[in-house]
């Protein structure tokens, strides 16, 4: 049985709200943009492609470096994903938020995996790269499947490029701070 202390170890509060203090400002911005894009593409819940679209819409330095390594135009990639995941039968009027009840099971797993990844890296907050890498390493990732089907790049290569970009972005940040 869950105890009140269990909520201290989860990314959600007992109310279902995402614990925003566990995310960097850039990760929060990307997730909020993902919520907006889920509404704009007429979905009634936030799904993993929406998280990816949010990362593309509000890329931090590391996400930009990943795009460069992939030789991808991020705004063009965002447009393609918006087209691919647009629903004619949905409504843009649905209310969505960063609350567990509005997130798909895959997004909930993604957020928990990203938090675990951050902790294993010695960080207390989820970064956009934790989200991106967790998207690619998830089993049966629809985002990774889209890349493999459209341009032949598999999840392992996407993850490799993301990890390289993450390290390059971190090294750049350390250079700026010194």
C-alpha cells in the first residue's frame, strides 16, 4: 500500500500534479509546449510524440546540438510531426495540463525514466536531454519508429547522437562557467 512518503520519491504529487521542482526550467517549458501542441493537434491526452514536439518547439542548446548531429532542421521536423499526429476527429477545446490524468501511460513512464536517468547522472532535476534520451530508449517508441521508417535511423543511433550532444552541451556550459 502506498504511503504519504512514497509521493516524495515520485514525480507526481498525490493530487496528480507533476512535481515541477524536479525539472529544469527548459524541461518545464518543453513539456508545457507539448501540452499546447497536444491541444493544437486535437488530442485529448498528452502522448510521447507531443513531448518530442515540445522539445523541438523549445529546444535548449543540447537539443539543438542533437539536431545538428542528425543534420535535421528542427522547425521542419516539428512541422512533420504535427502533420503526422494531427487528428481531424479531435477537438482543440480539450483541457490538458501536466497532471497524471491527462498524460498517457507512455508519458508517465517517460517522465519517471527521465527522472531516474537524471538521478543516475547525479542531478536532482530532469533536463530536456533526459526527456529526449528517454523517448528514444523506451521500448516500442513511436517517435523512434517514425525516424526509422522515414529516414532509416534507428533508436540506438538517435540515442547515441543525443548522448554525444548532451556531453557537448555540458562541456560548453562548463567552459562558459569557468
